[in-house]
């Protein structure tokens, strides 16, 4: 497949590029500055520029967004602007959207939103990405939204992890984590074999 990855220079986006290329996919790596990532074709692109996103999507099979709502300092405004642009672009793109989400979109086993209990420094962004998911869920867009574990950071690619839907996954010690490399494995598995249309799902150790 040929994939457009928006936010390709970020911690998760760059791992998605690497994993996609390792599987033989062709990648257009889009970012604000159009920086080079791996062997991908670089492309300067702003995710809220609907016309530019639609144009970039015409030559690919699937669109991936890996953008964090941090551009203006107001996470909610950024997330809703980002989500609104994707919803506006979706019918013109006419292809599946895969979205890198946040753990705040998930719920604890008792139903409590994770966004309500994350540490204060991360709460605004967590609530913003949760709101973006709800916006997508209320639209007609063909999307899948993948939330990471509570902690995602650079690490080892093991290919061994658990998948879940909207419930926050923890190990026997109460930890919720996954490497960015293994997140990319689970994400690309979904790209290649869709199992969660118009849903949120997650991966953790």
C-alpha cells in the first residue's frame, strides 16, 4: 500500500514510518516542515489545511494522522480544529483514516474516563483527544482511532502485546505501558487487516 502519514516526524509518527517501510509499504511522510523521515517521500503539510490534505490523499491508499494537539497552547481548540478538518476532508478523500489517539480516550474498568484521572500536566491534552474521538464517532467518517497505553516511549520492538477496545489495559502490577515501536506494530497490523472500523482500540503489555 501507499500510505500518507501526517505527523511523520514525531515520536510515534516516525515509528509508524519505519514499521510501514519494513513491511514494504510506500510512505509519504507529511509534517509542517516537510522533513525527511527514513526513505519516505517528504511533504510539507498542515493537518488543518483541508484542501491540502485532500490533495495529498489522492495518490495514496490510506491516510494516517499522528498529530498531537500542541500547536497553539490550547489543546482543546487544537484537537477540535484537527478533528473538524479530518471530518470535513473525509468524504472528499473517500478512504480510510487511521488516527493516533491518546490514552485519555480510554475508560477504567469502572467506566471512569482516563482523561479525568491522569496527572494534571497531561489532563488538558487527554480531554482534548477524547473530545476529538467523540467528534469523529458522531461523524460519518470511515476511521479507526488507536489509543496507546498510559505510558508510551521509545523502546524495543518485541511484537508481543495485548489488544483491547476502550478499557484501559494494565499489567499485574498496575502498570500501563507500551513502546512506540510495538505501538507501531499493532497500528500497522490494523492498517493491513482492519478489525476496528469506527472504533477506538488500544495495545499494552
